[in-house]
C-alpha cells in the first residue's frame, strides 16, 4: 500500500505553502519527531501506539510548558 500517485508531491507542495503562510494560530512542525525511533509506532495506518503517543505528549508538553509555568507563577 504505497502512496497514491502524485500524493507525495501534493503533500510536499501543500506543506511548503503552509509553512510560509501567515497564520493566526501557533503551529509546530513535528514531521521529523519520530526519526531515529526503530520500533513500531502505529497500530494501523492512522493510529499511534503507546510509544508514539508518549513521544507526541512530550513534544506537546515541551511547547506548552512555558505557558504552564507562567500560569503557575500567576496563581501563587
């Protein structure tokens, strides 16, 4: 089950445009976050397993940790 013909080209072009587009929201590209992990990360074509979910959670936390720390200081 490889990529559909032209799909990779479309995805590459889409994300190249998306990356440079002006956004009114925070966006973090985590495309290469699983690079170097040599174990299975998916239950199927779409759903992450526990190893991948942990990695995604760590990445998300690293991005929101500064805001959490600011909020914690304001509460004290």
